[in-house]
């Protein structure tokens, strides 16, 4: 078992830079063009018209927003994402939260 302060547990995950964009009017999926134009970034479509961007380096918002707008995608919001305690737990233990819930239910501890 690993115990430490929340700040120390989150530190290794904070080394990853994450941005999330709220986008509209995406007639075509620009994913392949984003990957080609920004090969040092990782892109993931998230529910609700969200686009998640990850990098080991700081993410420069301006070029991404300009690129998306040139593709006909309207960017409504861009924000930095800090890791949640759940993400820290999964990264440290390798145990997914859903798996823990199922184990708890099997043991009869449903409350």
C-alpha cells in the first residue's frame, strides 16, 4: 500500500499536460488531420462534443484553436485539466474504479 500526501501522489501525473476543448459544428471528424498536424500530441474524442488533448510538453492553445477553426470546427471552450484523485488511484494501483465497485458488491458491501 502506498500512502503520501495528495500533492505528492498527484505530482507524477501532473507532469502530463492535458487540455479539453468543447467543440461545435464538426461536420467531419478532424482527428486524422489533427494527428498529422500535431504529431507530438495525443487526441481523444470525449462524450458531449469534447476533445481531449494530452502531451508531455506544454500545450499551446492558439495553434490548435486556429487549426480547428480552419477545419470548420467552432471551439466554444478550452481549459486545462488537472488529474482527479480517481485518475491518481487508477494510475498508482492499476485497479479500475468499476472493478472495485463490483468487488465491493460481491462482498455484500453495497452501501
